[in-house]
C-alpha cells in the first residue's frame, strides 16, 4: 500500500499523486471502491489522502491497464 492523494477524475481516468511526488493515472477502479467513494463526481474527495493498492495488467497488444484494488482513507 502506498499513500496517495486523489487529484481528479477526467477523460475516463482517475488521477492520484503518490507521497513520492509521482503522478499516476488509473484506468479502472474496483467496483466496490466506486460504490463506497464516488470518485467520479464527489468533489469533496479531491485532495483527500488514501492508502492505495493497485494492480498492473498487460494486455495482448502490450498496453498496460492500471487498476485500483483497494482504497482506504487516511485521517
């Protein structure tokens, strides 16, 4: 798990900034997370800090899909 700050949702991607300063765009979010946190529309979540776990899936065409597997708020 890594500490990450939610930055935005735009153009179908979820943007987070890791505590290292690295930005990352995620293609997918586990449906249970989206049920709990409306990252697409809830502007109060912008700049919120989370513990984040993600997976990387390589497709047949060698493209990579990044998916958030778990998301827990930091208080």
